[in-house]
């Protein structure tokens, strides 16, 4: 028999914005699928109607699209296993729960929430595991304790009930996890989880296992928070007679707070000033807005690269990977067991690396909306020149424009520190002479020509070029630091440089300390 083809799924619940940890789960599934010529499936696990949040599904799809994670099968793409939203698959699940009842592997439970509460309190008081399990179930109202007639009567009457799995006592559940190795749990530590709820909807566990089976999922790659559910899922595969087609499991390490203490939460992002969501999200109920990587100015490929390395690395600790390289290099067996610390400095670093390497025209398209917003009327070539000069010093594309404001606007203020420290009695006079020497240059003079003229003016006037550099920069840009000076002047162009120099000498005056 040939190898089972690789089919993986990303199965978020649309209960809010997708956390960046969820995006990493999607990414690892996607890389694994592409690497193995398999299928990447988006399945929406929306059976908990009480937690439904409008807009969340759209948000999830938009996030994946922004990052370049293409979906092969899903609600919009279709596929051989439609529908891909669990709420639309509702009628499919009941038969499996009922099959288990027939085989004495599940049972009806009629307990009210008060009765469940009482049970928990009773068990807690006697220091026992407060769970509906192989011991406590015998003192509850279910089809194991009630007579067959009463069960029938209750069902016919339409009493509320749930269907629970009937776990055996003291059985060892063993399964292999690609990241964690062998996992062994005793059914004594597990409870009889609800499979079908009173509203007829399956629980996450039943729907997840049934769908993974029906959709031919080969590998379940998901966050570590689902590891405690895996033994139950393994039991369900066994009970349903699907053990042979059980997927392989890979539980990914948690994303931790920057200090390593606990799981990265939404609040950490707000507190420490970095996004924990791929895209900006406004809560439809509270109106509260959380920042997103996209709106903060990150490149999607930089975010993908950063996320790939949060929990996985190659043996040589290489850091920069294109999507194609990730597809080639990624391996589940190199995913680490221990949690991955989120590091905002590293996120900046990745973005900066991409900013420096990207074709100028790509960076231009990123900043074009900002240029328009600011009302700058400049051509693409000019902006690209600014980006080229500025990008080594900043982490985000937008900062090439914001920090390089002087390329687009005449200065209205001049760095006071430089003015008070560097302006001498003759500074304005020298600047005017420099201005005149620039005026004599051709319109398209090179950086070197400006530099040569500057040096000769200084020499002719017996001043050190070093002492005039900062005044020149401040006169032209208003700022004490910035792009390489001669390139900056050449890029602005002769006439702008001359006008700005003249204006500065009128506005700045030497004042004796
Ligand atoms: N619906 C679960 C979630 O929201 C899916 C977990 C799994 O992949 O099995 O993450």
C-alpha cells in the first residue's frame, strides 16, 4: 500500500481575531502541506454558537491571504468534502454518537446543571476528582443508571440530554506525537466528555475527530493547548473503528511572553506595545481596537519568516528564508518541545532585513498611500531614491518617508542644539558662499561635485570643512542627523539646495552665548 497522501487542516473557531500563535499553526500546516505536495484545508469549527463573533471568519481568511498562505480546500474554495463549516455539517455528527451508544461506548445523560454542580461539590468535599467519569457516572441520571423504560420515556418526552463518551477504567491511552514523542495517559485521569450537546450540536471533540476522519486528514498539527484533548481523540478513533486511519499528531510549543513567563496574551501586546494579531481588529461588541502587524507596517513575508522561526530552526540556525525556502527546509521533527519566546526586537529586525533587501519598487508600493496621504507630489523615481538612502537606518518602510520628511518639505525649524553649538559669527556668510558655489553647478550635479565645491569654499575662507558640515546639514534639512549629506543634496537638486541655504541664513541668526 502506498503512503497516505498528506492532507492537513487549519481548524480555527471564529470566536474573535486570530492570535499570532494561531497564524503560526496555520503556517506550519501550510509549509508541511506544500513540502509534501499535499492539501492545506481551512475548516471552521463554529459549533459553539454562544461564542460566535461576526467578522471573525472573514478576519481569519484575510489574515491568511495577507501572509500568502493559500488555501486548497475551504468554505470559499470548495473541495471534495464540503461543507467546510462545522455548523453546516451539523446533521452528520449525531449518527456517530448514536453508533457509540449502540455499542455501549457512549450513553445519554439527563443531568441538570444543578445536579452537575452538586456532584462536583460532593466530589470536591471528599477530595476526589470532580469529574463526570467512570466512577461518578454511576450516581448520576444517565442511560447507565436509569431503566431502559425511563430512558425511552425521557427521550420521547423530549427531555434535554447530552451524549457522553463511556471511557473504560484504568486503560492506558498511548499515542505518538511527532514533536513530543510517546504520550501515555490513563483513562483514570480522563472524564466522560460530552460528545453531543443538548442543542444537537457536536462538541469540539466529536466534530473534530469525525471531520478529520471524513476529510482524510493525515496529520493533525495544532497548538500545545490541545494536547490534553488528544487522548480523548485517540479513544474516539478507537471506539469508532478508525484506528487504522488515525492521523499523526504534532503539538506545537506555546508562544510565550517576551520574558518567558507564561503564554503570550492579547494584553501583553497592548502592555508592551507590539501587535499580537496579524491584522488590526475592532471588537464588534466593545468597539475596542487591537493593533495588527499589517497596519503597523510589517511586510507579510517578514512576518512569515519570523513566525516560522518561533518554534522551529535549522541545524545551522539560519534566519532568513523566503517562503519557497521555508517550504523546502521546514521539518516537523525540528520543531522544539519548549515554548518559544516572542521577541519584539527580533520582529523589528526581521522587518528591517526585508526592507533592505526588497526591490525599491516593492517598497515604493508600500509607502505610496502614505505619500498620497501626506499630499506629496513626487514621482516614483524620486521616492525610490529617498528609500534607498534611508532604509538602512529604519525598521519600517513608512519611516523612510517620515524620517526623511526633509526630502519632501522645506524645513520650518532648525535643530536648536546644532544651531547653538555650531553657529559662529561667520557661519551664515560661509553658507551663503556655499550656496553661491552650488548655484554655479549644473542642475544634475553629482554628490562628489557638491562636496568638492563645499571643500573649496571652506579652504578659500580659512575654515575647517568639519566645522561647516553640521550647519550645512541643518540649513538644508533642519535636522542634525539624516541621510548621507552629499547624496541628500544631489537628490534634492541644486535649486532646492540653494533656496534652502539662502532661507536658513535669513532665519537662523548667530547669538553670542
Ligand atoms: N477549533 C480548535 C481551535 O480553535 C482546533 C484545534 C485543533 O486543531 O484540533 O484551535
